[in-house]
C-alpha cells in the first residue's frame, strides 16, 4: 500500500498514516476529481446498458423471437425490436468506449506505463475492452465516500 521509504520518512517525522481497510488503492488518499467522477458515472451507465442489452437479446433468443421462426405479420415487430436493441447497444458501445478512454486519461494510475498500457488496450479493444475495463477495474475502485485517510501526529 505505502512504500517502505515513504513509511520510514513518515515515521521519522513522527507522523502516523492510517488508510481505511476497504480502500486497497494507493491513490485512495486523494479525493476523486469531479472530471474523473463524471467519466466513471458515464462509463458505469453505458456498461450496465450494454449488459442489459446482451441479457435482453439472449432472453429474446431463448424465448424464440427469431425472425426465421416468427410468422410474417409479427416479423415486422421483431425486426423493429432488433433494430432498437442494435441501435441502443451500438450507441452504448461507442459512448462506453469514449468514456473509458476519458476515465483512463484522468484516473491516477500507479505509473505512466500502466496508463499507457490501459489506453493502448482500450484503443485497440474498442467498446468491448471498455466493457471489461469497467467490470474488472473501475467497478472495484473505492467510491469517493469510502476514501478515508487520517494523518495523526505520534506522541
């Protein structure tokens, strides 16, 4: 969490630093910027929309709402439903990709190499990478309300 050299300097200065146990990130001591909060919110909304679209498509497929099985009068509504899902899913995919790039740009990583790697994966992995970036990394970052750091003088 905190490197030994920083801990040693703090101890030598008589300062004791305590991090909240629920925040495993070393950058949890700083407040999340409003720009990062907005990027995280947009990424969260679009990722959950993409997940919902996938679940609805799988559910519709399991329910037998395929164009090949649907009689002609009902096929137009199934076709329209598919176009709406495709449009919503495609828009969510593009916005998630843009917001993931935005979040990766403003988020404070361990090093600039980590930021460059994440940005490269997001650029070449497009919206699918943004989806996994949210659900495997951003979702598990501590919320701004959970970021508690106390600095006390040792007596």
